[in-house]
C-alpha cells in the first residue's frame, strides 16, 4: 500500500506520525521479507553455479590428464620409432659401405682378369730350353706381381 492510499483511507484527516511510522514499518518488513526470499533464492542459485563450476573443473582436469597420458604415449611411440629409424639408417649405411667395397673389389678382379686375358693373348709366354733340348713355357703369376 502506498502513502497516497494511506492518506486517502484516512478520510480527509492528515496522517499523524504514528500512522506514518506504522505504515513505514510495515513497508520495511515487507521489503525485508522480499529481500530475504530473493537472497535465499540467490544463495541457492550461487550454490548451483558453484557445483556446476566444480563439476566442469573436474571434467576439465580429467580431460587434461587423459590428454596428457595420450600425448605422453604418443611421445614414447615416436621416441621408439626414432630409435628404430636411426638403427635402420646405421644398418643401411653399413650395408652401403660393404656393397661399395664389394663392387670395388669386383671391379678390380674384373680388371685383373681382363689384364690376364690380354696378356695371354698378346704374349704366349717366355720359353726356355731345358738341358735335354726341350722347350717349355714359364708361367708368370700375374696376380702376385700386381700387388
């Protein structure tokens, strides 16, 4: 009830201090009750928001832990793959070196064999006469002379 209505209800009499005080007290009590209800509702709302916030925080923390575990597992897998790749590279380098040596030796052998064939075709070999008057060939060890 407003102050205007209180003065209208007084039927033309000006409101006295007691009436005004009673009206003010009633109005303050009503406002106090409304504010308490609003406060209680707000407290409930704040508690609900805090609960939801905590729940979201726990979910986020669990998600971070799960993601960290997953990423750590991926990191370990990548480290293992890196070690495996490095080992494979070292093996390939070693095999390449061995193949290079093998090809080099094979080339040298082919060159020496070609040289031997050329020498055999161009020179039948030195001949000596033995004490009985026979002729025999002297074999030359070409491989031992090339080293």
